C-alpha cells in the first residue's frame, strides 16, 4: 500500500493535527526511531513500532490511539525496544504468552507454500508462467531455502539468493518475483506473521538491458535463401513431420507481428476470411483479433489449400498414441491422443540460423523485430 511522505510532527501534536487521507500513511515520532502512528482512510489510528532483530524487520502494533494515550504508547515502545536490546523478540514473546507458551503456528516450509502457490497459478490457466515459476523455484530457491520455515526467511536470505544470480540479471529478477509471490502467499495463508513483511521487498532489482540483435543487410538475403532451401527440402518430408507447419507459423508470425501464443493454438474456425482477421479466443495478453494483411492472408490460404481446413489446427502437431507399444511389427491399435497444435518454434529458427550461418540469433530476437 502506498504511503504518503513522512510527517515530522512532535508526538504531543500528533493526535490533534492528524487527519485521515485518501490513502493510508504513517506519522513518525521525531525522538524514538521506528515508533509512529498508522493512520487509515477510515479514521482508524494505531501506535506502531518497527524494529529489527536477528536480521528480520518486525512490525508490532502497540494499541489504538483511542484506547492508548500518547504517553502510554511511548512507554510501551521503549519497553519493547529494551527487550530488543537484550536479544528478546517482544512480538514473539507476546504470541507465546497468548498461546500459553505452546505456540505452534507458522511451521510451513518454503517448499510447502511454494507448492500451493504454483498449483494456484496452474489452476488459473497461467500455464506458461506457472511452468517458468516452477522451473525457477526448482533450480534456484528449493535447493537453498526450500526446507527452511517460511516464517524464518529474512531479507539477507532473499538478497543472497538474488546476488547468487548476479551474472544473469534477468533470471535474478525473475527469481526475486517468484520468492516474493511465495512469501506473500505465506502471509495470506497465515504461515508467516504479517508483522514480518516481505523480505524480497528490500532487494533492489538489477537493471535489465534489452537485447538489440537485428539481421544485418548481408544476413537478410542469407535468411531468405535458407527459408527457400528448407521449404524445398520439406516437400519430400513424411506426413508426420511437423517442420513444414513450424516454418509456416514462423512466416505468419513475421507477417502479422503477433505473439507466439496468440497464433500457434489457432484453428481454422478462428479465421474470419470476410473480416480479414484471426480471432484469438480466449484473448491472449489483451489481444482478441489479429488483422491479416494481404501477405498474411495469402500465407494462410496457401496453408489451407495444402492441408485443408476441416476444423482442425492451422499448425497441427504430431499425432501420438496413448500407452507403450507392445508389439513392434504388428498394427498399432492404441488409441490416439487428442489432437494438438505445434508447441514451439525455437528448433525451427535454430535450423534456419544454421543454414544462414547466423550467430547469436534467437526466436525472441526474430519475433521482437516485427
């Protein structure tokens, strides 16, 4: 929640001068570090103390302004800070007293909370990010902090993880985003005290420099020659070979400037020939219609004439069967899997790059330029 700039008001004037605003904000005491008044738009005011112990920042509510006078709030804050100086966590002590010394909450590990968070991502239909988030967690967070109690994760842990990926700043920043989301889920589920805040918030992201790779004047003719050569080669390819479909999809993406996931899953029923558009259902990244220029529509009609448009995918994937084949030379009677579209184009662009003798040119570079 956004805070307004800190106000330097003496404690004696706080309750008389403060007025609620449209956003929540803090008014800080000028003599006692970390002590202040939390003011909500509803008019609610609470005395709050921020302190740090064992490398973790804590947020402790001392009481409400309606029930605790300023002098009593100062006494309570000083008493809590005195405990901190002795190495005692006043907030943990308060929770222990309330539970009779047998407090057992906040025992979930980072891995347990992460599994719930990733399952939610998948259920929401964010399959691409869910897969990437799981890869990031498995590769970078789980081996180092997965078995740690989510309650005990401190800012220094988040910073150490982030700095371990300093050589790959984009990966480091994505890892921070995943860790932050996991901690936020832990706070929402009650597995981490809200007073601890999110340790990833204190980690400053690395600057990200966008790749600036273009095809040069001498590379364009080589790429065009590679496309023609591969097109000729694929005329003799067997029916199960999907490379021709991949090449068609790559060319259509080039002609439309559309996103990869807006085009690959489309079926012939999504083509509106009269409106010269490709319908994206459900909308991907806010895009619901891809307008087709003359070249793009001609490319689609060539695909339609070559493969027919009997309601299937524009760029169909390989037909696969369920289960393991038991007899090698007998007729395969296993049921077929549900039809799918091709899933990616990285291997196709790698092949074209090899034919055109291109170096350090990726699918992201290709798609970003159109």
